[in-house]
């Protein structure tokens, strides 16, 4: 039986959802939405790798993904600065380390990028949310609450 593209679509959406559902929640709606968006780009990238898209195409998706990470990190760093979050330098260092290490490594070894490489990326994000973003998010909530009183 031939499977039409319409029948494939729900499976693909389920795969995206299954991946972002694995992430810890920060309870900050904007952060959680951004994490979901980043995972969707990663799942898209994995999909394109598995479908053997051209290196130029993969490079384009990688660039889009890197820009999305940079924009998101920049927003977090701005909010940490505004709130005077004490852990902001350490947290920002984690962002910088990740961007430099991950994207440099991937670009230098683009033909080796596979589903496991994307899995590693999703695990990094989940760990970062659990170890850094949740704590920072809780601090921002408290500091915003204090300003409103
Ligand atoms: Fe972060």
C-alpha cells in the first residue's frame, strides 16, 4: 500500500511534539515556547539529514538554528541583566560555550552530522533548562513580583 504525504504529516508532527514534551518546563511561558520552537527546528534538521538533503540545504537550516539560539540566548541575557540576576555571568558563559563548541564542531564535520548529533543537541538543551534556565526563571518571577508590590 502506498502512503500519501498527507498520511505521513501527523507522524512527523507527533515526532516534533514527542521531542519537546521531553524537555523540563521552566514555568515561564515565553521560555517554554522558545524551547519548543528550538526543538522543532532540531527535529526538522534531523528530518532533512535523514532525507539526505544537500550539504548546502543542511547548512542553511543550521544557520537558521544558530540564529534562533543566539536570539533566544540574547533575550535571556537581557532579562537577567535587567533583573540583576546574580548567576547571569555563569549562565551567559554556558550559552557562549555551547554556541562556540557545538556549531564550530558541527560545521567542521558537517558530513558526519547525523540523528545522534541532533539527539546530543536536544540533551544539551534539556540539561541546560534543568540546570540553569529553571533557576533563572524562578529568580525572574520573584524579582518581577517584588517590583509590582
Ligand atoms: Fe539559558
